[in-house]
């Protein structure tokens, strides 16, 4: 059995190898890891050479679906593999989840999967606002899913529905707080005013800190959620958001509900001291405060009296335990 070099593997993955090598892969005459073979077979199934394509399709029939699932999970998985899986394997166990969870899977290949997704799969995809916002076809497929909740339907309507004009006054106010340079601020506001909701979601995900700090106060909830999902979001930005009394309680609740954000003590402290944070959220987080911050909270007149009173009780309880 022939052991293939990395160069030959790349040629196979992109359909450039000789017919002999392609057939060797199809017949098991080449030494390959199961996931690699599954991916290359998916490529060869669409080969221009009819003999190679037929051999590859026959070989795929004997491949365990687990090998395709493993291949689909890989960061370097080829678009050809995603395309093949979407067309031929969408109803197989684990395939849909692997494609949804792989952020490198293009949105176009997720469209045929939607009807096979469970409620959990739909939820995972709805939390990937970047892909949903860049593909109206994916959003449309999701909108017709029987597993979609009412809240998720509202999100999709906000994202791709008609209208949804930007609130220029609110964005101007938000931009003034984050961009001191008048010229740059005006440019930012003008740019945002021309964007659709889907474009603002994309900008929230991929733009700079000024864009995120402005769009966190967008009048559209989907845009606000996109800011919190941005891979570029820093700890310092989340700390600042947690302290902003101008944000809606829904966004503050989303920040509090994110496990990664809650690992940051400053975020927790800022949320608890934020008068707009929902009381049930701040009460739940109260035991996380250290002694110094708990003492300060007992005299903070901006937070609800119930929270202050509970803070006093907690402080006494801690003092009693030390005796």
C-alpha cells in the first residue's frame, strides 16, 4: 500500500493527481487516514473523469458515516466536502451538527441542512449571526423550519425583514461617546445610516471597537447581539458594556448569561452596580462580590433597595461566619 507525501495529498484533495493515484484511493490502494480518505473520495465523486467519479461513488458506499463526520469537523475541511455532504449526507447522524459547528462551513452549504436540524441545531445556527446575516437564503430556510421558536422568528424578521430603519439620533449619541474626532464620528454615522440591518450585523462582527461601542446601542436587538458575538470583542469592551446604564435590560441579561463574560470579575461587579441590570440577575450574582465591593454596594443609592438590603444581610452573614 503506497504512503502518500503531503504534496500528493494536496494534489488529490484538489483533484490534480493522476488517474492512477485517484483510482488507488478509491480502491484502498493508498495509505490514508479514514477522515482524509472520506474527504478525498467526496472530491473524486465529482471528478471530470467518469471512471474515477464512479469508482469514488462506489467506494463512498462502504465508508462509515463517522469518517465523514470527523472530516467535516476539521478546520481545514474543503468546500467540496461541505457541498457533497449537504447534497448527499444531510440525513445521516452527526453530519448536520458537524457542519453547523464548523465555522468555516460556508452558509450556502447549510441551507439544505435546515430541514434536518433539531431544535438544538437551529439554536446553534441562530447563535451564528455572522453566517445567517450574510445569507438571505439561509435565513429564509430557517424561517420555514418547524423547530424555530417565536423569539427566533422575530430575530430573523429583524435581520432580513422589510424596513428596520436605523435610529440615527441614537447612533449619533452613541458615536459621540466613543469617537471624539468630529470628522471620523460623522463618517461613522453616515456609513451606518446607509446600512441594512444585515450589513450592520456584519459590521458589528468584523468592524473595529468604535463600531461595536456604537452598535451596542443600535435600535435593533439582532445588531446588539451581533456585537456580543464578535470574535474581536475584548474584555475591556465587555466590562464597559456591563457598566452602561443606557443599554437595554435584555442586552445586560445576555452579558450576564454568557459564561465567558462571567469569568471576568469586573464584568460581574459592573453588572451588579448597573441600575438598569435586571434585579433577578444581580441578586443571583451578589455572592460573587468580594468584601470590599460588597461593602460599597451597601451604600450605592443607584441600585434597587432590595439589592442593597440583601447586600447588607450577606455582609453580616459573612462577618458572623468569621467569628
